[in-house]
């Protein structure tokens, strides 16, 4: 079985397992409300790099377009609570979003920001510099994951769309143990430029939230943990 099919089978199996166990629910509540820590990798990619082959065999027609206010309805299914914030961001001169639709449903989206971007959760500013963009909220609808959609979407984004926007490099961050994201950025030639710690204490309205460069030992520990979960996960 191909790696992608295995990944699909794996996620289907966890869905079939149904409701999360009591222990899992306690673990999630603890992470959400009490104490949360993750290690984030900062990475950069030059748009001049060639895009990797593959990713066309998604078994569906992916329609891509730049988001406008008229897409409020498209976001309703998955992002209803965020629609007002999205519409506000679309008014900005620096932010824009690209959508990918399959059969009229929002299947993938990603946001881009020219110039410095203040992440509202991390309370950290990402500055891509001149002719650069910060990209965030790369997301594929759970119904379409592990089928090559993000790869197909990003191939067009990096080969045609961002160069046409006058952007020649992008920077982003991803959690060191987010295997699909680590693999996706690695496939597109992102180079790691640094690391951040992200702590949240006492939930969303925490009294301490910080980001700072991580030490080498912690980076190695997280990478080893991710490799243990999926030996193919990190290249
Ligand atoms: C990360 C995400 C965008 C990837 O989208 P996707 O359409 O599933 O990605 P693709 O099918 O194109 O696969 C990309 C890579 O991840 C791998 N992958 C995908 N799902 C996987 C899984 N569950 N386990 C292991 N690897 C997986 C693929 O094999 C592929 O690796 P390869 O290029 O070495 O073959 C999607 O999982 C997602 O939306 N996650 C939630 C939001 C998130 O974490 N966003 C990232 C923020 S930076």
C-alpha cells in the first residue's frame, strides 16, 4: 500500500474508533484549559525553487480562486465562527487568501500576508521582509486529507500564484510534531530558519504566553518523538 493510502487508512481507522476515550478527553481538556506547550519550527521557501512533481492525482477537480467577501458562504460549513474576522482581514491591503473548492465545497484554504504579521494566538510577529509573505492557516478539510490536496494546491500557489503577486519568498511555522505539515513543507523545499516555544497557561485567556528560540536539545527530542510516531515522517 502506498504511504498516502496508508495514511488515509490510518485516519479512517481512528474515525471508526468513534468517541475519544475518557483519558483522551481529560488530556485534551488539560491541554486546552490548563497547560499547553508546543515546539514550532520556523521555515522559509524561495518562490524561484521549482515545485516538486506529483500531487495531480487527487481524484477530484480542484477549483482555485482568490477569496473575496462573496466567499462568506463558502466558509460557513467549516469556519462559521471565523467568517467576520476573515471578512475584516480581506479588507486589509496586506492580507489575502486563496481557496480550493471541490464540488463547490471548501476543501482547502491558506492565508498570506505581505509584511509583518502579528499572530493573535502566539503574540509573536513574523516579518518576511521586502517582497516576502508570511503564510498561515494552511488547512485542508478533514474529508479531503491525506489525498494529495495540499500538495496539488501548493504546486499552483508556488509555481504561478505567488510569483504573479510579486512575492519571491514565504515564511511560515508549523508544529514540530505535525507530521503531515512537516512532510508537506519538506517536499516543497522549505528550509528551517529557527524554532519557537509556544506556551499557554490557563487556557485561551492565559496570563502567560510566550515565544522564544528553542534550545537544540529540545528540538532533537521533539524530532525523535515525531520519528517514533511515523518513521517516514521527517526527512
Ligand atoms: C497539513 C495538511 C494541510 C496537509 O494536507 P493534505 O491534503 O492532507 O496533505 P497531502 O495529502 O498533500 O500530503 C502532504 C504530505 O503529508 C503526508 N501525510 C498526509 N497525511 C498524513 C498522515 N495522516 N500521516 C502521515 N503523513 C501524512 C503525505 O503522505 C504527504 O507526504 P509526502 O509528500 O512525503 O508524500 C492537513 O493535514 C491539515 O489541514 N491539517 C490540519 C491543519 C494543519 O495542521 N495545518 C498546518 C499548519 S502549518
